[in-house]
C-alpha cells in the first residue's frame, strides 16, 4: 500500500470512529448539559453552555444538590439519597449473590455430568438461558402475589432476590465458558497435591476464573442498576430505586427536564465510572481464555 | 518410598469394560514404564493408581495399604501431567511448594525444600517467575520439581515428555533417569513411545486393549517377545513379520506365502505345515552368503547405518546394516536372516513358538 492509500484508510477509519463516538456520547452530553438549563433553553434546543445558554443550578437545586442548597435540609435530597442507596444495595447484593450461585452452578455444568429427566448438561444450560426469552411482564402477576404472601413487597431483600434471578442465566453462561477454558488437569494436580474437591475449586479454579467473575459481576451490577419494571412493580415507598424515581419526574405539570436531567446524570454517573475504569476487566474477562 | 501392587483391577464405563483384570507388582524403588498404543488403558491405569479415576473391581495397594477408596490427597503420591498442569496464577516457587503448604509444613521448611529441588533441576533463577514466562522445557522441570519437593511414596508420570521437541526429549529422558537413580523413589511412568520405555525403564509393562501383554526388563522384551504384538511394538524400526508355514522334513525351515525358504534352527515337534509368523529384527540380517534375494525398493542412508526397504516375494521387509550399500531400486540384494535370532509365532494365537 502506498502512503497516500494508508493515510486515506486511516482518515476513513478515524472519521467513522469519531462519528460513532459522537453518536454514543451525545446523549450523555445532552443529559449533563440539560441539568444546567432552564425551561427556555430546553425548549429552544440550546446546546453549548456559555455560548447559546448560561448554565443555571436550577435542576440540581430541585434535588437539593446545588452549591447553595447542599448545606440546607432538603427532603428531595434525602429522597434521592435513599433511592440511590436502594439502587446500590439491590444491584451489588444481587450481583454478588448471582456470581456466587452462578459460579457454583456453572462449575457443576462444566465439570460433572448431570441427568435431570431427559435433560443433560447442554439442555440444562440452555434451559437457564431460555429464561431470558420470557418477557418479565408475564411474571408480573405471579410475582406480585408471591411477594405479597412472602411479605417481600417493597423490601430490598425482595428486589435482591428477583434481580438475582434475572441475571443468573447470564452469569451461569459467562462462568461456564470461563470454567470450560480451565484444563481439568489443574484440578487433578491440586487433588494430588493435597486439596479436597472444594479446596481445588477455591484455591485453583476461582483465582484463575477471577477475571470472568469480575466481568460477570460488573455486567450484573449494570443490568440491575438499570432495571425498572420489577422495581416499579414490587416497590413503593421504602425500596424504590433510582430508575423509578427518574421516571416519576414526568409529573402532572409536564416534564421538568432540568430536574430529570440532574437525576439522570446522578443515576448514570456510577455506570460511567464503571465504564471508564473497569471496562478493560470486562473485556479481558469475557474474551481471554484463562490459561493457555 | 513404597511398593505398588495392582491386583486384578478392572475398569468399566457403563457396560463397556476397558481394563480387563490387570495385575502388576511394582517393587520398592523400581522404575516401571507402562507402554502401549493410545487407547490401551495405560493412562487410565495410572489415573486409577493416582485415585483420579475410581476402579470398578480389584485392589490397588501402595506400600501394603489398600488405597481403593482413598482420595488422591491421602495416597502420598506425586504426579507429573502431560500438560504439566502448572498453576498459572502461582510463581514457580509457589507451584513447587503448594503440596507442602497443603500439608501445613512450616514456611522455612517449604522454602528450603523448594530451593533444594530447584537446585537439582536448575530452576533457581526462575523461582519468582510465572509459568507463562517459561519455555516448554523449563515448565516440564517445574512440573517435576513440584513432584520431587514433597518426597512422596510414588511418582506417577503421564507422558511427561510428549510436548517437548525431539532434542529436549532425549535430554529430559536422561535427566529423569538420573533423578530416579538419585532419589530411588518408586516410579510409574506412562508413555506410548517405546524408545522412551526401552531407554528409561527397569521394567516395561506392555499394554494393549486393556490387558498386560508382557512385562519384563527392556532387553527381555526385545530378545524374547511373548507374542506378535510385543514383537511388533518393541524395537525401532519394527520387527519384520512374514507370513507363511513351518516345514519340518529333514531340516526345519520356514516357507513364506510366496514359497521362499527362510532358515530356522529348530521348530516345535509336529508343527510341520503349521501356519506361522516368522519374525526377524531389521538389524539381524547379514549381507551376502546363503541369502534370500530381496528386491530393493528404497535405500535410506543415515551415515552410521543404512536402512533398506525391500520385498521378499510380495511381503515387505526392512533391514538395517552398518555397511554402506550402493544397490539400486529394483536390484536383488542378498539378505541373510540370522537363524539363531528368529522369532516364531503361531498365526492363530499370536503366541511365541520357539
């Protein structure tokens, strides 16, 4: 390839990447800037701060998070922090539980042969994954009745349990792939070296599969953090999460864009942090085989 | 150190039996090699001794103690795997010390024993590296180090050299043998490579289709194979096996299917006309004399010796000669089998006749 050709290809590739970056980042930019706009700026479609609108703390003030309100008592802020805490607890709790249970299930599917009726390992794995096909709305009524009977309505425990169920198939699938890449000789060597079956799992298999576990954990956190349907259905005052609070900003007086944008920004901030700092672990965990 | 006794051990997967009553007695300090083609059950047998595979019936004893139901960790064995199975998240030193750590040995003792093993195996500069930073030969050494650190009753090797290149394999072969002479630990070693078996073993056990075909010292197996399978398996290039009949009128001889007479010193009484197999090793031919005329097809000179691929009638034979030969393909070369070194086998049973 000549130099001009190479440069042309470069320009095209980078051009495409820049356009895609813009498409991906624009909604986040818009959300962030809108949290500093007033009503006029939103309706007139002003985009660039200090150029076509003057930033204003109005959105953040309505959450009690602007510089002038942060020191004062604010019921909205308390509400927000409570929802934020609910989201954190539900996501982390469900992700942790799902990774523990899912890893054990996946290890079993990867290493032992099961017969459950006519189902073998492959069928069982597919059965787990097939649970994702069912739209959650089908389960709405049963869950409502079940949770009412078990007194789990509007509790964080209840949310953690339903979220665990929701992400478990994905965790099992990821972890089974992870364990499949670990040669069985490693565990056998550990058995000969003096480990029990559990010892070999905890001392040899888990450390090697850790990147995959981290990836499965992060993915679960993100999925749970975004979850709206079950949270709206099963919680009300106590255990309500951030997505439900964001959605409830569309009140009877029209949409208060600024406060919704501020709330959304606060809600996506943790995900942005995860994306920026932990993305390489996700990629590493999902792509690389553990051992050559 | 301990003896290992395998007594009438069977292994079945469902209704399919793959090991049919194998018995092997291994003396304390002996280096025994299980050899056979792939699928003969040698690895399964080794894994049963290790406790990684349950046995269907029979007994396995390590040092007089029946270990049938003991998990691997309680058998006091060490095993070297074909893939080495080094723990990728542990350094060389941690890999080697892992078994001692599992036995709650004091830290100082672990360190000194790992160091001693590393000195024996030339691994001292690599102790803090990870397995992925090592070459194939070094990994192999670490796998051996992991086994010797613990001073177990028995070493088990499962084709430990088959992932190495030819040169390194020869070198490691000598090193393993030297190590055994030094440590004198009872060793069971599995390989499909008969050269490895011949060069390293105190005793070879030839397995085939889940049974023991023959067991004995390397030269016993080479000089007096009990049956056609062992005859064909041990030795490289393989023994020539010619089909034909025994002839006993007057002097004993052997007639090939094409009617060519081959010399015999003796044959069993009353075996005249019996269909048999005439076995002669490639190196037991002499050139010239009262010879069989063999039609040369290919010559392979290697410098130190010459391999001759030829035909006797329609049957192919191989000869190995120290002399340099300049025959052309198609030419008739007089090749005389040494009658004293002929192996005669029954055609039906495959068992030795002389």
